[in-house]
């Protein structure tokens, strides 16, 4: 998974089905980055991974108020969802694929 990815095309975000942002019928309250980034990677025609580390993330759980286990459970449920299929015709502003 593209962890901590924050750069994407708006049309990919707009193409995410609303149910991809929900678990048990409710909007996802934690791990929202996984909820929208994973579907966008699945929808992108040519996703690019940057393999060079750009920063260090220290996942100690400090400052997360004991929600780390909950976040990991929600993330696992998001990842377990069936992958999205790219709809035909999802094109960029100038006709290019994402």
C-alpha cells in the first residue's frame, strides 16, 4: 500500500464509490487515508510508487491515545475489501489516463 501518499488527481478521488469510504454502513472514522488512497491506486491506470524514502515515520503510537489497535483493525478491514475495477472512460483533463 502506498503508505502516507498524499498526491493524487482529483478525478481519481471523485471516482471512489461512496461505499468504499464506509464500513458497516458508516463513514470510516480512523485510517481514512487507507480508505481513499487504496481505491485510488486501484482506479489509476498507471500508479507510480516512489521507492526512495522521503521521510521517516515513527509509528510508536505516541499521541494516538491508545487507538493504534483500533486503527490496525480498521486498516485490515479496508484492505480486505474487494478491489475496485477502473471504469471505462476514466480519463484525465486532456484525455490521458491517470
